[in-house]
């Protein structure tokens, strides 16, 4: 299926507007946008997926209650305070929905709240009372509206994350757009991650929810940075139906095409999240083929890239393929490790920061993709490790567990990176001085020996 990347993020699909404003949730930020608002022209089919953490944010509880009928029309998001473990959390989230409903003249039950930031901090309604009307006035169905909203939900992210693609359903051009945030507390089963999708495709609430829950296990649930699962993970999608395609009410060809498009945009957003991991220097995509089943393929890929030894090998440029084999071996599942093999040839090595990683099977991608963090200090190589797990040839090659994104050396923050470079420079300079002194002393002694004139 062919997709076309388009500008506009969540405002690219028909019928959506967005805005971002500063409302003063964080006292130490006087100008940063910290409140985002997304509004649809019409009441939309909607679905959500949330954190598996037993401690969850108050907005998630409100979302689940508001989505019981499968419809929504607006999303309000704040950054800087997670609204988790706050005594008035649920009441405050519901009050925010009421403020949005009043500002947009819609039912407050059609508003979905979300929060991200520090856990356990008290919250008051005052910033929202100022910010929500301002955001409602600023709503724009433009690329800038999407960008402002994407900026407003950022916390430790170094750059905004937004994307949109177009595809065809029933002869009509449909669009899916997305914004997201998250760069720390990212582990399998989502992350400190917020993502908001909009589409103008016509999809029934039941099929929209099924599509979302089909896509998430192989994308967001396969993403990891630091093995911590957050309390506020939220992924919400709204479908306006304004593209004019026949409504998807059953699992037919159009449903499969919609799931494929949703998967494509989710894979892109996952790479954005993991690639922007706190202190990240490398991004790895691990793909497993020839596994006996999808569950095993995903488990093996997770074991390999979540291995601290393997992450250390990638960061240290140490081509120790034994760590890949080791991680494959301790993966739970019914498979024979005797069928796993590695090929070591020039054709099957892949350089990451000068390190060669040995991979199994055929390297399907020869071209590296360079990932540049917005601060300009850290350049990460995106490597594709293909076929790291191979069973017998007669097993279907279509049994694939792929796109497990993980940032290597997430604890290696920019402060430590800067000091490591200084230490290396100091050691190099020290060795230079030492050898200069040493060679001059040797030259002096040789000269004195030749002329038999020592000075004591």
C-alpha cells in the first residue's frame, strides 16, 4: 500500500483544529507552551489505549468514563504536572472538561483530558481557567496549530514529534495525523508517552478501537528505553469521517488498509519517541524472522535489545555477537537454540559509530539513516538488525516480530558525554606531554653519552 507523507500533523485530516498556549502550570517556565487543545468540527468515533501501570493518572480514569459510548470531539492536554496521586485529580480533570465544553460549546462528556509531568504534585484549576479559553480562541486548522499543540505537550523531549500520511480507502483520499511526546520512562507496554491521532476516515467506534488495539502490540508495546513504565501513558485516536469513504463497519479490505496505514504512522512515531530518549546516542530497530510464531519473535527481539550487555556492546563499539546469542537463549518460549546461527562476512556487517555488528541472514537495508537530535550535540545512527533469529527454512518467512525500538545508553546524558570528552582530551594531552618529555630526555642522554659529558 502506498502512503504519501503530508504536512500538517493532526490538522492534516479534514475537520480538525489545534492550538498550544502557555497557561503557567510550571512556575519555572514563563513562556513555554504547556496546554494543548485539539477540536473536531463534528462528533467523532474515538478510542484510547492506556498505561498498564496500576498507578494511573486521574485523566485516564476520566477518559475511560467518557469513552464508554465510543465518541469524542475534543482533547485537552497539559504538560508539567501529571495529575497523578493528587487528592483532587479526578475532580480537576472533570472540571477541565467542563471548561473545554463551555469554551467550545460542546458536551463536556465529549472531552478527553490528558496530563504529563511530575507525579504527586498538587494541582489547581486556575491555570486551566486562563489557558483553556485562550487555546479555544487560538484554534487553527493549520500546520502551525498542530506544531503549537505538539510543542505544548513536550516535557524532556528535545524536539516536537508530529507526522501525517495520506492513503486511499474506497476511492477516497484519507489522512491520518499524529503528535506525541515522550523520551524517558519508556518501556515495553507503552511509556511516559502521550500520542494523539486524528483521521478523516469513516470508521465505526468498534472497528476503530479494534484497529488501535491491533496496531499497539507491535509498535508502542515493543518500544523501550529505560524499562520503566509510566503512570500516564495515553494514546487516543479520533475519526471524523469527513473524507467521504464508505464507513468501515466490518473487517474487510478497507479495514485492512486502514490498519496498515495506522501501523505505518505508529512505527514512525515510535522511532521518534525512542530516538529522542533521554541522553540517547543510538537507536536500534530489531527485526526477527523465521520464528515459530509471532509471540516468540517479539519475545526474542525484546530480550536482545533490552539486554544491558548488548546495549553496552553497541555503545562501546564492541562487536560481541555472543551477547545477542545469550539474550536469545534466555528468552522464554518453545524454540530450539540449535537452529540459531550467525554469518560473519563483510557483506553482513553493519557499522554503528565505527562498530561492526554481526547479523544473521541477509541484511535487507544497506543504507543507514542518520538521526539528529535538535540540540545538535548528539548524532545517532539508526541501525537495522535483520534476521537475528532464524529457525528452519520451511517455517513461514512472514512470521515476523519487528520494530522493537530501543535507545542504547539511555543513562549517558549530555552532561556526562561532555565530561567524558573532556577527560579523553585531558588524557590525550597528558600522554603527549609525557612522551615529549621522555623523548627529549632520551635524546639528551644519548647526546651526553656520545660526548661523555654528563651534568650532575
